[in-house]
C-alpha cells in the first residue's frame, strides 16, 4: 500500500492568532474554503466546515465530554480523531491532521485531488 503524500499549509503564525469561541471551535479559511478547528484536551483538530448530514455549521456546535464534535442542527456526533460518526447514523466527517510547529500552525492536506486542488 502506498503512503499518501501530505502537503502542509500554514493557517496561522501562532495558535494565539486563532479566534476560538467559548465552545473551543473556530473557523479558518484556506483560499476560498472554510475549515472548522477544534481544541479538545490540549489537542488541535481540523475537520469539514459543514456537517455531512444536513450542512450544519460545525463551529456553531460544541465538543461533548468524550471529545466528539456535535452538530448544532441534529446533534450528530463525530470523532475528532478519525471523523467517524459515533451517534450511529453512518456519516463520515472529513478531517485533516494538524501540527503546531515553531513557525506556525499547519493543516495537512492530501496532495492529490479534491481539497488540495484549490492550492494549485
């Protein structure tokens, strides 16, 4: 199995630049696309801006006690670690790795097709 190539895109010079709301969620823009950022137990996660079920804006939801992101529309829950729907509906939330480095905060985007195409 071939390993996927990841391109790292800097979203902020410092984590303090990211405007997290009281619910520990934020929105960042990569070119013309929005991404939801979540801070849970001192770890930063990146996932799709909208819920895959009905398009609810995930940054308007919350993080539950187990560290899942909860959609504000129908309360569907998704694991921030792997995007799997944990409330049983069978949906999958796109997510990306995040790294905090000395020179900034980065999101890892697969280098081929889909989302990466906006950076070409």
